[in-house]
């Protein structure tokens, strides 16, 4: 699997943090989703979208979810954009509140830029990493 990731732009041995960029202040079509509420299919409020992060080839890789642990405590979680379905009012994440609650919090762009970390986040949410899908941009 590391071969697939490194062949498509994610380096297995070095960080690609310089190529992961938040979209805040950008004019991307997803910028209007910042601040949207994220719920699951059971209707549980999971938090709000704080920002999006692009991968090395420009593909939007992650939504940064501001998850409410308690009423006064929040943590930031990286969620694969492929795990979200967004409409005009809110977004839906196919995950239980418990699943989201046990997701490791976002630590740094350095950590998120590691191929193994990025793939683990995708697999945790049951989504195939886009850089391993046949025919995706950046595939060599």
C-alpha cells in the first residue's frame, strides 16, 4: 500500500507538510461549508466544519471537524471529505458519536501529512484513500 501512496504524491519516508494547505480565506467551492453543522444519520450533532485541507496534488483531503467533547470542551478532528455528504443546511458523517469521540485529535500538519497517518484516518472512517483509487488526479 505504501507503494500506491508514494506513487500518487504521498511520500512514505518524508513529510509533505509543505503541500498540505488549509483553505481558509480561499475562494474554493467548499469555503461556503466552513461553519456548517455536521450530524450523523441518527441526528446526533457531531460539531462544525472549521476548515478544509488540500493534499499535495491539490485534491481536498480532509475537513477539520470541531467536535464537542462536552459543552465546554472541543477537539479538532481530521475527517476525510469522502466521508461527508453536505447539503445546504448541514453535512452528514456516516459515523456514530462514539466513533467520532474516539478519533485521535488533530495534532499538527506535520502529523497529518504522513502517508500512514492520512491513510489510517481514511480507513478509520471506512473510506478508501483517494490517492489509492484508480484514475485519480496525481496517479502515475
